[in-house]
C-alpha cells in the first residue's frame, strides 16, 4: 500500500474514533413551564401529550405513577432512560440510566444530549397543542 493511501486511511480512522467518543456534560431539563389553556391543563391531558410526543420519535414511554413517566430509547446498540416528572405547571427530564453511552457520573456521549433535546422539543410542541 502506498504511503499516501496509508496516511489517508489513518486520518479517516482517527477522525472516526475521535468523533465517536465525544463526551459532554449531561443535560437535564429542569422545571420547563407548561403553557396551555386552563381548560386543557390537567394531569390526564399533560400525561397524554408527553407520552404521545415521546412515542412519535421512538421512545418507549411508561407512566409509572401520577406525575411520573419513564422514557426509554434504544438505538444502534445504545440505550438511554430518563425520568419525566410533571405537574400542571411544569415538567423535568432527568437522566436515569444508559448503556454504551460512556456515562461516568458527569459526562455522557453527546448523542444522549441530542436525544434528550429532541424529546424536550417534541414534548413542548405536544403541550403547546393543549391551548
């Protein structure tokens, strides 16, 4: 193999390895306000909107108690699990568990944060429809 080809292959492999291992501080969503009309702002409607929002983007959503949902997503051999606590005024999304995402107690693979941000965005959209 010519030296030039070897150098290119080495750079590509190094770039892939470095890009796949990027860790960031874990993101949790704290007390995001729920904006909805008073007539629609009840626990049943909020639960339904949160579950539907997660389900639409591939999360498994399990209501475990009033005001609490556990969301789990599996993608490409990776798993992320979050606690979603909610009331009629606000909701939070907090890290619960993961596998194959390099969680060390403070940082996690940046893919996890993208998944949580996407879930948060879809929950906000779903709750906005309660107006």
